[in-house]
C-alpha cells in the first residue's frame, strides 16, 4: 500500500520527484483549500521539496488514524486524493507581550534633541540664568545707582563705541579681502588666506604684546605715527586697534562661502544687457551679500565687545580715558566688589542681547526685501 501510494505521489509518467513536487505546488496554489495533502507526501524527499516552498507541518487526519508531521501550506492548498475534509486553521501565534523592535537609528532623533538641549542648558542657559539670578538679589535702587555711576557710563561708552568702530572697519576691509581672495588669483594667496585665521589661534595676551611692540614708541609703525603726532598705545585708539585685530576674521570667513557660490553667469548676463560694473555690483551682487555681511559684522562686534586680554596690555586702563567695561568688571572683582561686577555684567548682557536681536531683525528684513 505504501509503495503504491509512494509511486503515485513521486512518479507520474516517469517524471522525477522534483518535477512532481513542483506540479503539486502549482495545483495547490490554483485550487481552493479543501483538505490536507496525501500522507504519501510525508516521504522524506518530497517533504524536503515542499518545505522549501514555505509549507509547514500540522496535525491532520488520514482515514480514521491521526497522522502528524503532514505538510500544510501557508496559503490555500488543494486536496489531492484526500479521504476526509478538514477545515484549514490559521497558525497559532505565541501568547504574551511582544515589545516592538527599536534600533539605534530610530533613537537618533530623540538623542540629538536631548544632546542639543542639554548642551545649550549647560553652556548657555545656566550661566546666563545664574548671572540674572545673582543680579536679581540686588535691590533695584542700588542696581540703578551702580549701573549709572560715572565710571560705569564712561566704560560703557568706550566699550560700545570702539566695538562699533571695529565692526564697521572690519565690515569694509573684511569684505574687500574676501572679494579679492575669491575673485582673483595671485602668488601667495594661500598664505594670506591662512594668515586670516591667525587671530583665532593666537592668545589675546600675545596679540596685545604684539600690538604694543608694533605700535609702541620703539616700534616701526609707532615711531612713524608718533612723528605725525598720533599716539596709539595707552589710548582709546589702541583699544580700537586691538578690537579690530581680534575680530578681523569673522567678516572674511562669513563672506567667502557666499562669494564662492555666486555664479559668474549672473555678472555676465548683467553686462550683456548693458549694465555698468558699478550698477552690476550695487543692484545685482550686493543685495544677496547684505545678510552675510550683517552677520559677519555682528559677530565681529560681539567679539570686540568681549575682548579683554589684548586691551589690558595696549591701553592704560584709566577711568574716563580708555577703560572698557570688561576691565572695569575685573577691577571690581580685584576689590571684592561682587555687586558692582554683577551689575555691570548684567548691563552689558542686556545691551548686547538687544543689539543682537536688532541685527537679526535687520537680516530677516533684508532677506524679505530681497525676495
């Protein structure tokens, strides 16, 4: 009996078992499910072929005797010579709670936000909050009195006026240097481009010593300027020179990428339409360059306003002459006047914040106007 069934299942018209198994699969895929496969399909070779086609074992009845390990297809399977019809039952799923699979890549967004917020909180929000909390402990009358002292007002004036002057000078000459570095090729260009970043790497005290050596009475430029009646060192002019030196790279590095991305065809199109070089520069090239120019100027102003190390060396640090607010804060700390240092620092913080907000508004307005 088993041999006849085996011959009927494995060999049909002399075909090999693999061909018969594939034919049974095609018949099973095109015929609705009516029952199990023949028990003859339990032969090891036929079962191996059918298992490769996503057919898994289940428990079925063959005649009156229950048979196990009969292959049941996942999809609809047709009955081939079955003696009884058994309804197909879906596979039983494993009970219990199954947690979703979460990869490290899925956590990239939340981790990035967590890192960003934590970094801002530790490096920016907490120090500023600590300064504001410290200043809030000072009574309002005492705060206003210390913030409006004549020495403090003079230090505010020198600091902001020299910082604005340094920002304006760097806006003009930084723009010109960035234009030359991008538009022209000349010997030593790479050396000049590398020297622009020198104030970033040079310590501020070394920068002050260098400026004092160059612009001092024994320096090359200092002797020349002294002959003309101009004294740079230990005056407010020395403060301005130090601020220009330390904030010089910001405008250049802000303008260079924008100038490199501007297409030469835009200028050529304006020239072909009869526009003069000045008209092309003012009406075609300058409008898209205003936002980065304002950004570089704001960065240069902020850097100049916070300068301390070089100015201590090149200025006399006398009140009502060339004393700046950061040096005044340092002098208050030397005298253990923590209230005065806190008040002056808070005033500088608030004024700088207002100016930065104004600069950002000008940038957004310029972009809307350009559009």
